[in-house]
C-alpha cells in the first residue's frame, strides 16, 4: 500500500488561449479548468485510477484546501490530510498558442510541528511505500522529507526539485528528477540521454537505490541494480505537460506494486504519462487499458 505526502498541494488552474501571450491587454480564454494538484496528490489520483491501494496525505487549508478535499472525495481517493491555518496555493498553467507558461505560488507558511502531525498520519496507514512529492512550503526545510523517510519501516520515494534533492540525507528507494532537476542536483552535463544515465548512476551514491530521470519528449531513464534502462517517449499530440512526471512515477509505482520488474515498470510509466500529456491540466485520464498501451513502449539497455 502506498501513502503519498504532499507538503505543498495546489489547485491547478489551466487556462487555454488561441493566441500568444501579450502584455498590457486583456487576454480572453477559450477554455479553463480547475484540478486538485500537487505532485503527491496527482500520484494518489492516478494510483487510485489504476486500482492500487493508496492514501493521500499532506497539508490543506482555506477554500482551495476544501476544493481539493472535495474533489478527491468525489474521485474516490482515500485521504488523511492535516489542516493548516493558511490557504493552499493556486497554481496556473496558461497554454497560449503552442506555448506553455507555468506560474506556481510559494504556498502558505507552516510551522515545523506539521511534520509530526503528518508522520502520525503516515504511520497510521502502515504503508509499504511512501511517496513524498513536490516543493516545500515556506517554513519547512529538506529535513521535513528526511524525517518522513526515516520515520518508519517503509520505502520512501521522493519527487522534488534538484536543490532539495541535493540536501537530503536519509536513504531513499527512488528519486524522480526531470532533466533540469537532475542537472541542478548533480551539476553534470545532461544534454544527452547517455549523459543523463551517467548523472543518474552517480547520483545513486547520494542515498537513492534507483533514479528515475524523466526527459520530456526524449522519454525516461531508470537506473538501479538491474542496470540502466531507457524508454523512448511515444509520438503523441501533447496538450500540456503539467503532471507528466507524476504520471511517469505513478505508472512505475503501480507496476512495482503489482510485482512487475523494472523494464515493465518503466514501460507502464511512459504509457501513463503519454495518456496524461494528451489532456489539459492534471485531470485523470481513463487508465483501464494501460497494460495494453504499455506494450507500445520500447525499452532498451544503455
Ligand atoms: N512532448 C512529449 N511527447 C511525448 N511524451 C512526453 C512529452 N513530454 C513528456 N512526455 C512524457 O512524460 C514523461 C515525463 O515528462 P517530463 O520529463 O516533462 O516530466 P516533469 O518535468 O517531471 O513534469 P511535471 O513536473 O510537470 O510533472 C516523459 O518521460 C514522457 O514519457
Ligand atoms: O511547485 P511544485 O510543488 O514543485 O509543483 C507543483 C505542481 O506544479 O506540480 C504538479 C505537476 O507535477 C501540479 O499539480 C502542481 O501545481
């Protein structure tokens, strides 16, 4: 069973324009939507859609927190959130012509005592795996993630920025940097797939059993004791890439939960992310056919 921890959830607002962004005038949108977001919450929604037992925890507050709580309840996602005084943030993705603008708020300031409250929620679920996803709100340091990792007998997976990854001290089952985050975390040249695999391999020594590097349109690399695996991305029509990394990770975790090997897990991850990027925002696509779709993904050893 997986518990996801989102210290800094968000309502994701996605606004679509037919024309390019321009300053000093009113832009009129063609379409707009709100989704419950934050990396761990996205993963919990996707895992639930793939019938994997999962509980979403994290910090919620204000009217945006209420929206997230109600959306997850409607989607049948099990939750165990901790209430905070501030208001959960609202992040905006503007899709204008072919360009994507991501505008993320910092989130409400919280006190360190929230880590104890969250740990209590996590322990109460007795999970096998815990995924800590997303940025930290003001008031918390990377120690908040280390404390979750060291707080019980579970494997911890972490999906956060390169600056935070670099500062973690505990032992982790996996981290999931994207290309820029891998570059930030390691300082290595990540301009080629091979360079990314080298950087991921070297980064394992910092306390990560496996590194899953997501490379956008170039696919993904999974490096661990079983070797270096590379999956090409599928050739698809992308609407926006918000939540693409969460989808890749959810597919991998879903397959591992079902007992699959790393190769099948990577195929599943790429298949799930391909479904997500073909839809606007972080809405959950139909994943009932994912075990068939993953056969379209080619994995090779580097
Ligand atoms: N342009 C694309 N074409 C095909 N697949 C894509 C494209 N962009 C992303 N993907 C798929 O999504 C996966 C994750 O993408 P990416 O590396 O952009 O994640 P990310 O930067 O962590 O995203 P986010 O932080 O928004 O969740 C890729 O490994 C790939 O399978
Ligand atoms: O600011 P963070 O925590 O790094 O990222 C938050 C976020 O952009 O990531 C998700 C997509 O991966 C969105 O649901 C959410 O708004």
